[in-house]
C-alpha cells in the first residue's frame, strides 16, 4: 500500500485529544488507565468505536493505517478509546491490565477492522 500523508492539523485524532497528557475532566490518571481495560473488555462497545473511527476519522486513518511500520492494531485500540470516551492514548497502559485472552480478543477485533480498512483502500 502506498503511504498517505496528511498534515497534523487535519488529523481528527489530534482534534479529539488523542495526544493529550491528562485524563478527561472528572477522572484520575489511574481511573483512565482502568477505564481503558474495561473498554477493551467490552467487545460490543469496542467494536462500535472501531466502526466510528473508520467512518469519522478519514484523515487520521489514512495517515496511520497506511503506515506499515506503525503498530496499527494498537493505534486502532487507542483511537477507539479516544473517540468513544475522550481518554487520550497516553493511558494505553490499561491494555496490560487485560488477561492474555482479553488481549488476544481485543487485538483480533482491531485486526478485523484494520483488514476491512485495508481492503477498502487497496
């Protein structure tokens, strides 16, 4: 796949707070990390957010999902959490709170959506 570039000012993920370093108002950093794990365990909620990322974040998806040197599965998980909850990617450590089985399930779901995106952009 040919790499697609967009200036950061076009990235929807940037506008949504993906790169912020503080949790959303009303929760602590520890709660944001725990919420990340809770979110990824809820497969239906996670899948709904994955769908939103692919539909609503055109430029961010092109920028990051066309980059074969990026961990695109992780990016999709982080983007889904951000679009659904406003929790920025810096709290992705919540992934490590998941069991191995829950990690595998979340990764498989993100990979399913990565493959959909790649098929539609081949």
